């Protein structure tokens, strides 16, 4: 460790030049990363985080340019280097890991060759030495059977394995600085936990400094030593993790924390507080403080009078804030509570699953259709009930059967065995084209990605009106247009948005249009498939509260599919945990989030990053990947990854599928563990103050 920073960004300004204007993307941005230190860069989409990273890599494209300030790496100005000097540093001394691993891997090259290229090109080592180093680094990132991995092509690996290979590739030349741009966004929460553990361990092993870009405050807490919060191209707060998390001194940082579901948040008594207004466009920033129009503490004539500069927070470690009023605000005052709402009482049972199975037959050789047929067991004897006005959350990793079950419910697939009852009417064997209009209107879906679900060539109003026509709502065009405006009111969008095209809307606004369309036919059951995972945390709060408000008014049954257990804890009444097609736990939210747990639920809870320094968690990292539904393990579906297996009886877990047991008050768990083992379980999440 030395006193000289590995990376020093000094009053950096970056602009992109279009035919119309100069667009300032980053302004007056400063940050330092010391040797062995990890700096987290957080903020909403569009705030300039990735632009800073690309500026460090000197990879801003043809229309991006550094227009002010400097970026120094080990004391040398990167902007003054010629292309040959930069090429010698990139990949060897500064490495970057991108959000999507397949963007960094060549699909036509074996993994071994791609890894070996790095030291062969940057250090001129021999082929044999490069291969030996590749084997070592694949073992370092905890991938099984390194020899097999080196022979594999990228498409033969899972998403988590691909991301580990990209990390291995970045570490092949032992770089001094590692830049990670949202490296876990596309991964399951359990894989994310393993990757974050891996990054921390390897950072210590290689002495690598890190610039960790994320919008997940919980991940930054678990990974980084220091944090820099960005808003609209500027750093608004910098400091150590402890200072910023426990003694935040910028209104935007405070607003971010109030919009995420920390322990204690409750949809009825302590609802989340969404940040009002919208993010400013780069060429339409307000005068003075960029956050001023959305700030609870804004003072006209002062906050908008001129540029606001970073100022030190007395008594803290390199803690700074870009706020004129941070010394006057009572930061310990409780938030002005969002309006608490009455708790809705679930009504009658409207949906019932009875021993539902969904199997697919696929050819052993999927490319050419040859070989014997194999069976994919996507859903295995699902049984549950959902009541009117209830939120039932369905959680589990990718490949556990959540979306397959949703497709069968929607009629996009038909059940192999078992049944689905809507108001005691069987619909499990009826495909969507054979369902009557009322049934189709009753069960609607809000999809994960709002960008892909809207027709780019139709106005917002036309897309909602089209749904009304399909569902037979309204007899005339004026009637339907008035109903469409009422739906825009319902999702809190201005009526003039009816004439806008999808490209003119933000991600959160597009998701609201998707919700309006789902409710166009008076839906009684809405399947929300990861509806907020593609949105910023500040927008997530607004969209989830909107869903809750509509549910209270319309008495809708909400089936909320998610892998984010923080949001599930906040909004669900009951939780169903799925693993490899099986329901392994089912109960009220309170039951599922308190011991005793199914061992898989326990691991899921341990994996969730929580942005609260008072929270202490058990550390449980699942080994290996979720098995294939085409070749599931014998006995308990979870036995290949379960750390309780030896307690329950290894041979029993490996030979018999566990029975569904009712522990208390309807709390169901599918596990071989004894009553004594369940009773001995400790809470995964504890609050230190308790």
C-alpha cells in the first residue's frame, strides 16, 4: 500500500457531440482509488457511471470526448498517451468486466484459447505457460473440472460460468485496476452472491484495486470500501461506506435509500417513498443544483443561483457532499411518511392449481432432431390456491419453472397432468386460442422488459385502445378513447402521453403503459413476471406502489414472479419457493422469512444483498449450478447443493423425494429434515440493534 492513488480522476468532463449539439454526459467529476481499495460508483441509469468507466479505458467512440480535467493512472495522464502506450496498459494493467458476459467472449473460439491469448499478447509468454496460467485462474474462479472448461465453447456454459470466465480473463495478467460495470445484473441472486464473494477474494489475492459500477446499494455495501454517488453527470456524495450509509449528507442519497425495501419497510404501514419527478435530460439540466426540482429541501434563489461544488463534511473520512444546505438539514428526522393504507383482506379463492405437471419432449440431438426423445420436467406437481386481492410471490432461480407455470396459466402452453381451476372452471388443458374473451381478459401479464413489450410503430393510446377492442370494452371509438384516458389516469401517466410513441418514454413510463394494457379488460389475476428488475431502484418504488394501489382498488389477485427477495418481502402476502419444478416451501411472508426454512429458502435469503450496515447475515453460498430439468437428480431435487444433507440423512435425500410437510398454520415445506433440525435453525438475517 502506498499513498499514491492507482486511479485519480480530477474534475473530469466528458461530452458527446451530435449534429445538433454538444451533450455534456459527465461534469466536474473527481474520484480516487487507492491501492487495494474498492470504490463503488452508484446512481440511476443515465447518470454517467459507464461513461466514466469508458473514459478511464479511453474508449469513448468517435463522438465522445474528454473536454475537461484529467484521468491519471499510477500518476500518468491517460489522455496524453499515444495508442501504443494505451494498448500496453489496457488488458494488462487496467481490465474491464462488462454487464453481459457474451459481449466479451468469442462464440467461435474455445475458452482455453481465449484465456491464453491475454498473457501471450500482453506479456509474450509461451503457449505452455499461458495454458498453465489459464488452468490456475479457472481454478481460482471456482469452476469445476478446469480441463473440460478450457475445451468448452462459451455457449456450453451457464450465465454464471460465462461471467466467471470473463473475470478469469480480466485477471489473467494480474491487473492493478479492475473495472466492473454491473457484472451481476443478468445473474440469479445465488450466482450473484457467489460471484461477489469471488471478486472480493480475488481482489485480496492479487492486490487488485476495483471500480465497481452498480445501481444495487446492497452489493456495493458488501463489495466496496468507499462509495461515490452520481446524479445527472455529477458526483453528489463521496465517502467511506460507513459514512455514506450511516451519515448520508446529500438529499439524493437519502432519497435513494428511502426508495428501496430495507428490513422494516411495509406496504401498508411503512410504504416506500418514490423520488418525485423525472431524471433531467443531459441538455435540459436545471440551473444550480441538478437535483433541485426533485429535492425536499430545495430553496429557491439559493439552490438554483449558480454552480454547486463539492464540500467536505466535517469530522468524516474524505466525506464530501454537493449540497449547499447539508449543514442545516436535520438528517436524523424521520421521513415524512408516505400515506399508510389499509391492509386488504384476501377474499374467496379465485385460482387453484391441483397437482399441475408440465413436461416437454425434446430430441436428444436438438439441432438435427435425431436420437431418442428426452423429457424436460419443467413443473412437477404444483398445488396452491390464490385468493381475491392477494399477492402471492413466486421465487426461485432461473430454470426453476416459474415462467413455465405462468405460460400454462396464461394458456400459452397446456398442462401435461393436473389442473388449473379459475372460479372452479377447468382451464389447464385449454390453449389461449380456445379460451373465451372473458377468461383471456381475466388473466393478464405484465412482462419483465418494458422495452420489448410495446409496438414501436404504434402510439401509446392506440396500443391501449387495441386491447380494449380485443376485450370488447366500449361500443364506439369515443367510448374506448375515454376508457383509454381513464387507464392512463389509473397508472398515473399524463393524458397527453396517448399521442406519444414508445421511444419517447422512459423505462418506468413504458412499464406503466404495460400495466395499463394488462388492466384494460378488467383483469382479475395479473401475472407480474419480474416487472421491476429492468428498472432503476427509484422507479421500482413507484411501479410497485402503483401495482399495490391498483390491486387495492380493483381487488386484483397478483402473482408476482421474482428472484429479488427484498421486494418480495415488502409486497407479498404469501410466498411460494420453487426449485427445479417443485414447490419446496409455501407459506405467509412472515413464515417464509423466519426460521424454520427449507434449506434452499435459507440459501436464497443469505444471498440477498441488503443496503443496511445494521444487518448481519449468515453466509451460505450454494455450490454448483441448478441441475438440468432434462436430467434431474434422484431423490430430493435440491440434494446436490444442500449443506443440510448429511444432517437429514444422505442416503434418504439421494433416494426419496421428500413429502410435503405442514409445520404450522399451513406453512408447507418439502424436506427430509427432522423436527429437531427445523427447531434448531437460526435466523439468516439479524438486525444488530436487536
